[in-house]
C-alpha cells in the first residue's frame, strides 16, 4: 500500500491528512493558521501537522511517497512558490523549500480550489470523467478545471477564477475590484447580501422577524423563510438561482465538461435549489439540443476534497 500526505492550508485552519492509494484518509492532524504571522512559521506548522498526521496513522515518513499542498492564491507549481495570497498575506513565498527544510520528500503545491477539484475528479463526484469543472459556493465562488485528466491553471497559474466572470454588468461590487461578478451574486456572501437588501425593503416580512429572533442573517435565511411562506424570501431565492444558473451556463458553454460539480454549504438546500437551477441551465445552455450535455452533480467529498486532491498532486504533475 502506498501513502501520501495532503495539506489543506486555509485562512483559519491547517489540516494535514494521510491518504492511501485507494483515496481513503486514514489520519488527520490540524492546527490554527493564526494569520497574520510570518510565512515561515506557517510553513513550519504545515510540516509539523504532516509529521503528526503520519504518526497518527502509525506510519513513518519513509512510507510516504510525497506531500501535496492546496493553498489559497496563485500557486506556481513549477517553481514551488506561492506568488500571491491576499488571505494569508503571502508574496513569492518559497513554500516547497520551507517544507523540505523539515521533511525530505517531494512537495507539490496547487491552488486550493484546483486541489479540491482534483479530489472530486479522482475520488468524488467527477470520478470517471475526462473533463470536469468544480464550483464551490462558499464565502466566495471557487473554481477548479480538469482537462484531459490534468489540472488547468493557465499560463500564469491563476486560471479557473470562475467566480470573477461577470453575470451583471455594473452590478454589485465584488471584492476583486470588478462589479457584477458571479461571486458577488452566487456566493453565500452574495446570498446574504441580497437577503439583507430584501429585509431593508420589506421590514415586516418573515425574514426580518427571523433576523430579529436569531440576531443575524445567514445563507439559509431566505430558503427557510421561503418554506415558511414568505413571498419576499422566495423572490430572493429565485434571484439567487437565476444568477447561479447564469454562471453555470457560462461555464458549461466555455468548457463543455463531462461533469460539472457544485459544492459548498448552499448545496445542502437540495432540490429547492437544484431543480429550478438545472431547469434554467437546460433552457439556456448552448448545447441544449445536443444528445450529450454536461451532467450537473453535487460534490461528494466535502472538506476532504482538498486533502485528497492535494495528496495526489504528485500524480497530477506526473
């Protein structure tokens, strides 16, 4: 049996996992990222978590083939550096060199969304596909693209920024500096913003009452209140689904993947989200009259996708 280590570096947590050749995570170790702090300290903690995860698996580092890292930002997989990550405050960080100062193993790095997409490709919802796109609906909208079994990251390692394509010209301000981005409308953050806007316009609606009771608005508020009969909540949900369908249709029209998988907490809404979204995409996609169309599925691996995908970056780069 062969074993690999995948590290998921996030703005909040560092999680390392030992993964076997059948894509099973057999142990984990985690610690807080504690940003901002010196990048070398974070790298040292990543190496420490890798060693701890190996110990937890009752293995030795000699039994590990390689280490893979999924990181936010622009990861130059050829030079082994993180060129830029606004979430972590990294700039031209020699991450591979730092980790190899502690662990004498091959180390591979990749953008975290790409790593998660590769995880779904090798072991999750996109397994068996040749071409796949994965979109994660979280605080932002992450994207990962697999073409002919390889991670596509563009000529400058910054590809697959699907969330920063525009679905509403001169629309809502996006954190990237543009207006009207897919991310500004289809992330959980965008859904919360649209919910708050509706509450401000209709202060007597069920959503407003829910906000008062719970003290906050979440990405679930509009869906929960729609089920409770709030017509304004339904309008928010319909608006959200319209933009989500537009962004997914754009993505399918460009890449025509075998499978497009979507993940993130919003997907837990199930059929009230998926059925109308798929119906809109089916009407709008350019290949709507084709005998073969992209299959839209829900991601299967959850938070483990990034660990599994990172663990197999050696294969992706082989």
